[in-house]
C-alpha cells in the first residue's frame, strides 16, 4: 500500500485555497516546534459564515494537504462548525495519514481555531477562553 492516499497526493500537488486575504476577519498562525513547520489561515467571515478562507503553509506535504482539505471543509460553514473541525476529521477526509504524520493535520485544526480567536478578539465578540487554551502549547514528544 502506498504511504499516502491519492487524496493526500492530490491536495498536496493541487492545493485548494492557497493565498492570503487582505481584509481578513481573522488570521491564525501556528507552528510545530518539533518539525518547524508553520501554517497560517485567513478567514473572511460575514454573518457568522466563513465566506472565504485561504492558507499559507511552510511545511511538509501532509501539512499542505491537511490545510487544503481543512479549508475546503470549512468554506461556507458557520464559525461554530469550523471550531468543531478536528484533525481526525481532516485526516479521514484525506483517506488517512500515516500515524507519524497525524500532527501535521493538527496544525490545520489549530490554525483555524487561532484564526477564529483572532476574529473574536478583533470583532469584540465574547468567548470562553478555555476553548483556545491548548493552542500553541505542544511539547517535543507530540506526534
Ligand atoms: Fe511538520 Fe508535517 S512534518 S507538519
């Protein structure tokens, strides 16, 4: 069996929603201390709906494929639905990732959360800080 699914290869070679949004409602940047990869997500939000989303990922192929798939999955969805997107769901949508590459999909989940938090902060929307408490706190052992 190939290490990477066709979907992973497709989203790696033809990533969707690459780029930036100049007047983004929220921008989230996260990194993985272990591999040094960085992901940045831009959200354009209108009436609680993600009307546009773009990403820039300086990272491995799995991180690029995960960001691409994650942006496809949240575009047109509500902010709450985007917050519920888990890295497992992203990996499943890609027909799986090798176990040692699951942390790459976690970057996508976290970058979205960080972008939503930025949106809440900028728009002055109240939120439970507990929701974002784990962002960016990954130790060296994480896989
Ligand atoms: Fe770092 Fe994939 S190896 S995100």
